[in-house]
């Protein structure tokens, strides 16, 4: 196949040939014909000498699941399995530039490859947002020495899936805030059960049925009566974080949407709850209009479990959420609570941008099944104006919308009070902290205790 230079050569030859006929100049006619025929004759020779199938191209990555604030090292290897040299080969690895930044290297190489040899190149990507993406395809462009002919091809099956988790920075901050620092940030909340466990609680007088190994002989000698040690253990509860993934949760700039901060809050909550030995699970509320028949009624659940592996399951569960569809909180909650075998502390993260009747229906469904509910409500205007410089007219409009939405939230809170359900309005700066605080308060009260 003729390349750019080959086509240019034919164009020049045609122009010279035409000019030769106009001037009746045989030298120009011969030169033009020679250029045109030479370009055409070189193409079969190129096809005979070059077999692009001899090039085997593969991509490898150091990981297929990364955090949004992490880096991905990609390596591409080209092998010449044939017996002829390729004088000019260009390999380009395509990636979604709108979702990744290339921070080191380039995803393209132009090189010569000798027979039975291989060439490698690598580059480093940094994700812009979380989600599920594909790298690829890999494109090959082979040319002759003069670049008159070339052959382009896309490597079959050269798409590689990649899952990008929410940023790990929130979890790093949590790891740094241990002991007193964590207590100061969220407050000290413990819910304990006296009588069993391994932590010392206090001394009391012996009662019939107490085990003799619990007798504290020093205290017995001091009080002249038999005294025993009391131990304690922290109560475990069932926790289920639920994320509203309807279309209104996508409001805000690319990295500052309500859904992005909600996912970050859910991941941190998962880590904190698992460290408190609680049973943790997740759920997503979303109506997908493309699924006309959905037996789950818009509710997707990650089964509640304990242990370190649950955090990674939660990351997989939330990584590819996209906001979609209308909000039907009453229907969603009814479907959810019917599928929960035990009492749960449900932490719902939703902007509540629906009717008061729909919100009331949600409260009714929760209470009917005996679950505890906490609502963390990302307040839309605080997310939509984050990091933006607004003109006076835009600021005035934003304040008017904020006031209207605040009245809606206040009315929802008034209806929630009668059911004993807290609704916490939160912004980008405090949604993670408020979520953890409300969970710890509920835990200290022993809600949804196992």
C-alpha cells in the first residue's frame, strides 16, 4: 500500500507528465511516467519482501487494578519472528487520553528490527478518575526504506482491561491517624459488653456461678471477701453502606461530584468498621433504563462479611459506578431490607433530591423491618461550586438554589425526626468525617448489634 511519500511521488509525476504534454516536452513526459511507474512497481516488491505477520506485539502491565492516585507501568514488546529485517516499524499503544495522563515515556516507538530480534519500550500512566477502562488497541505501521510504501494494522485482541479504584490517599491519612489522633478527630466511641472478652473492666463481689479462675486474690485479701475480675469485649454490629447512584449524584466537576466523594466516604467507612471487627457490606441504588426486566429492582448488594479481604471486595464493588437513571428511594429501600437476613445499621449516602413522599416511604420501609438508618446527604451546591470562580450573577443564582434545596432538606429532616433517623448534610470538606462520626455514635449505642 502506498504511503504518504509514495502518493506524493505519484502526484508530482502526474503533474510533470501533464506539464510535459502541454509543452510537448518528451523529457518531462518520460520523467513523469518514470515517477508514476516507479511508485507503482515498488508496491509489489514491498509486499513480497515484507510480511507484517512476522511481527508479534504484546503488552504487559505491572498491575491490572490500581488506585486513582497510583501509577501504572506499561511495557510493549515487539518480536520479529521472520527471517527478513524490517527497516522502519512504528508501534503505537493507544490509551484513553481523556482518563489518563502519560507522565513518563511515550506510548509510541519508531525503530528497525532485525530477524529473530525483539524491541521493547515502556511508559507510565496516571489515572485521572476511577472506573473501568481498556488500554488498546496496539497499532503497527511498517514502511520501506524510502517510506514510499507502508502497511498499517491493528493487533488483534490487544485490549487490556484496567480497574481504577478511588484514591488511596484517604486510607493513608486514616493509617496516619491512630490512637489519640484518631480519637481527637472522630471522638472516642466504644460499645462494650461486660462479662466476656479479654480486656479488663473492673472488680466486683463474687456471685454464685462465677468461675474460680476469675477470683482476684489481692482484692479478696484487701476487702476480706471474695472478689472477681470483670472482663469486657466490644460489641460487633452489622453495617451496610448504601450509595445512591442516580443521575443527580453526578452533579459537580469531574473529580468533585457527589458520587466521587460518596465512594471515598464509603471506602474509609469500610476500613474503620472492619478494624472495629464489625460485619460490613455495601449496596448500590440505581435504576438502569437499559434493563427493562430487573428482578433486583435497582439494588445491587455486596454480601456483608468481616476480615481484611472485604475492603478489596468493596473496592471492586464500587470502582466502576456511574450515575444513571431516576431516583426511587422507597422502592429501592423496600427491595433492600427484604433481602437482609439480619438487623443492620444502614448508612445511606444520598442527596435526597426527590419528593418528600418518596423519602417518607423509605423511612417506613426501614422501620418496618427493624433496621437502623443514618442518612448522609451531600448538599449539591457545595459540590457544584467547589474550586470554581463565580461571577456575581452566578453566585446570586447559586445562593437562590441553595436556599431552595436547604428548605427541602430541612423538611426531610423534620419528617426523619419522628422516626428517629438522623439526616446529616455534608460538603466536600467534611463528608468523610461526618460519615465516620455517625457510624461511631451508632456503634456506641449498640445499634444493629449482633
